[in-house]
């Protein structure tokens, strides 16, 4: 019998209340609502409180996904968390989530592919399940990017937000995930990175996110369209047969350019960047959860998820919900 993996539940969590562009101006950032909106499409984002961590948000999203799936935490045998902003250097955020959920014994680890992290993690979980070694997986994207932003750099600090999204993936006789595609090119590390670390008890290098916006834009549009077509081709279908596209929510111009390059109408593209900002590895599952819960995404429809981020990494997952 061929084993497949299917999504049985989705969930998400956003911290506190939305922070508008005008709120950022009030906080002393030299920008304006018009400047941010016209360049990025972002109108608001959510920012975690000082004591709120990626693992705590991940747990909230996980509980909602487990509830939808009708799965108890104790039943999970695989937990993968995609994050670039873990609580600790170690243990992994996945182990912290595991402990908070009360699961014992499941395989648990983090994936670091920045904004492509959730797509990487979901692809990894699919391979585990299809191999027959695992049956029920929890896959989470969780970020507190507000902790690594230079709030004096208006070119980056206005772009990002915090949050978490999760899915439950289960072994099934019926196809769910139809195809995946993952790529990376380390020659582009300089255009998007946090080039610092902790050594000897001190921060060395630059601990803040740095980005060459135009270079990232050009590469993102190219690779997102290419990997979408590759993933559809791997499944033996064309992108015109997609019911929904959920791209990484970084910038409305990137999202619109990608959809146009793929020949998809705007009505088929899920957009949350205007309200969430760029939540890195959390952006795709946050958008997925919203579109499922508001009734747009229905059982039997074909959905393509895709991400692109520092590394440079990119990838896509095509599934039937």
C-alpha cells in the first residue's frame, strides 16, 4: 500500500493587538503610512510582548491545529518547528513545544531556512510519513522577528511582524501532498542575513537583520514563479489547475508579480501581508489557516504553498486539502 500524507488540521496565533503604520510613527520611527503602504502593501503587523517567545506562540497555534484535526498531542510522533528566532541556542524550539504540549517520545527538531522554513519543514514531514516511519506530524512556523530588527532602520523594521502557524499532517491511503520542490543558493547570503552571533558571552558581528531590498525583490519574483511551475510539473499538472496560491507574505509587489508571471488571477492568491507584515516562516501557515477558517479553501481543492528567504532558500509544496 502506498502511504501519503494529508493535512488534517490547521491553526495560527497572532500576539496582542495589530500595530498600524501610524502606530510606528508614534513610536518615533521616521516613516509614514503612505511610504510603507505604497512600497510594500503592509498596513499593520503584530508584535510580541517582551516576555513572549516563539515557542509560546507555536504552542498556541499547535493547539488550534490539533483541535481541528481531532488529534491528541500524545498521539504525535513527529514535531518540526521552522524558526529563525528560537527561544534558546538549544534546546530546540520543537522540544520546548513538545514539553509544553505534554508529548513524550516523538521525534522533535527545528528547521532553519528563514522565510522558506515552513515549506522546508512540511516537505521534511511529508518524507518521514511517506517512508512509513511516522504517522502523525505537527509542523509549525513561528517567529519573533521583532527581536532582531534595527528599529532605526526604516527600510527593514516596518516590514516584519511576529506570529505562528501550524498544521497537522497524517498518514493516509488517499493522496494529500502531491509534490514538493526545495532549493538553495548560498552564493546570495549577503543580500539578506543577520550577520552576528553570540561568542564568549558577547554579541559578535551585527545582530540585526540586514537586507538589500532590490536584490531580494528581483530574486524572489524569479524563483517563486519558477519553483511553482516546477512543483506543479512534478505533480503532472499546470499552474492553471490550481485552486489557490499561498506565497510567502513579504511584499504585495512580489506577490502580485509572482501571480502575474504564473498567469493566475488575483482571486486565486491568498494575501495577508497587508495585516500581518512579513512573519518569515510563520507567514505561509498563518495565511493558510485564515483561508481555511474563512471558508475560501475547501476540501478537495488544490493549494500551492511557496516560500523564499535568506540563504538564499526557496521551495514549494502542492497539496490537495
